[in-house]
């Protein structure tokens, strides 16, 4: 009886997601893309040296590697490194439709193709504009909070190095941080829940942009009540 109970407890422990002492749960095991699925575009995703690597390919739209699970209130932390010539992002509270769908946004009708990921995005912008950490509404309303008035956040991004992103969603409150520096702080109630996703921006027919890469690692989340 004791042995049966012990084995059951051991199996139950293995089946449960690992939760660190700080309350965060890993979303990426560092070895496989288990728990993730690709939507929208056809960019290449792979795992290398403990990181998810996204690579640009020609003639496709924006691509997103999405969590299978949806999240509502949470703190998300991860590290990323991006090619200086790329544009990328981290989606949160984002969604997609299984068939073409028309909805009304800000008084205007908008049609979404099937599988098109849309929603809040933590911008990754290594250009001279330096809006990394701003919040962009992918596929819907555009910029919700850029960094033109936040010089400290614009200077916090480290070109060619690993950077730390933090996203906090509590009800209608959305806050972002780049390398510990406060970036965006806004109130918005359009979407309460959605997937987390890693974006590789489409490059169209730009052959010089083929094969550029962005990497993400140490992806973890703390769900809030």
C-alpha cells in the first residue's frame, strides 16, 4: 500500500508543471517546442543552445510561435537577443480565429483572415527609433504606447546582447519593462485573455533580410488571481 501511494505521488509530481520558488512556471523547457504551436506565417522556429530561435524566410506574413494555453492576469519574464536589422515582438493576450471573421473595432469593421494572430505586443525594435518595450496592438489598432517620451527606456535596450523583458497584466492595467527600466504603462480593456507568442516579422521579397534571427530563452510566467 505504501509503495503504491508513493508511486502515485511521484507520477503526480512529474505530471505537474515545475514552479520555481519565486512563483514562476517555465513556458519553455529549453530543449523542445512542447506546449507551443505556430500560426499565421511560415518563418522557421527551432531550439538551439537552450533558446527558441526564429529565422526569417521570404514571401510570408508575420509568424507567431504561440502557447497552446491562454493567459489572463500574469507576470511574464524572458530574455531575448535580436539581429540589429530585424523587427520582432512578444505577443500577449493575443488570439486568432479559425475562420475568416469580421469584427468592429473602434467603430470600424475589420476583417481577420483565418489564423491571423492579433493582440497586444511587447515591441522588439533594435532600430534607431528604439521603441523596444513599447506596446503595439498587432493587426488591430497600431501603437497604444510608444516610447517617444520615455528616453530612459529607449536607452535601456542593449544592441547585440541578451535583454530582459517583463510584462505585467492585471485586469485593465498593462505595464512593461526592458532590462528593469519601466517602459509602457497603459490602461486598456479590449482583450482580457489570450496566448503568449514569439513573433518573426515578415520580410516580403527582401532577399537581403532572409535568414536573420531572433532568440528567446528563460521564458517563465507567474499567473495572478
